[in-house]
C-alpha cells in the first residue's frame, strides 16, 4: 500500500522481475509513469481499481478501463492485467468476469490488427 516508486530501483537491483499490485488509493502511484521509467526492467501487474471501477463501475466501464491499461502499458511487453489488490466479496462477480473477458477480447482484436 502507498507509494513505493522510490523503492523500485532497489527492487530491480535486488533482482525483482515483477511488481504487483499497483495501489490506486489516494493516487498512491502512477503506473503509467512507472512503466516509462522502469517498464523495460521489470513486469508491472495490477492497477485495475478494486474500490473504484471494479466495485462501482458497470461491466462496460470495467472493460474500458482494462483496455486503457492494456493499450497504455503493454507496448514492449511487461504488463499483466490484474486488480489493484485482493478481489473482495463486495465486488460484483459480473465485473470480475468483465475484467477477464476484456483481456481475452482485446487480445484477439489486437492480434487481428497486428
């Protein structure tokens, strides 16, 4: 929890190859900025907000958010779609399925275009 941006170079030096999750509460850390700074050195996972879009959004809003993350973080590899923390029981199951479905649907769309 919280902003760990200043620790990332130390994690890389220690040999970490991935970082999960990316907390979204209180704008803790900017995954897009971190991708630009360290995305070639380690895989980033998460940032689909469990207390925002997953909890309160519609299935369509979840899909839009997931696609935004994929489009902005997957260039060059190194991004794994996942929630910003543990999925809790208050999240509508439809939104969990929407997150999963968006990954699969968008993957096939991108493959057809590329």
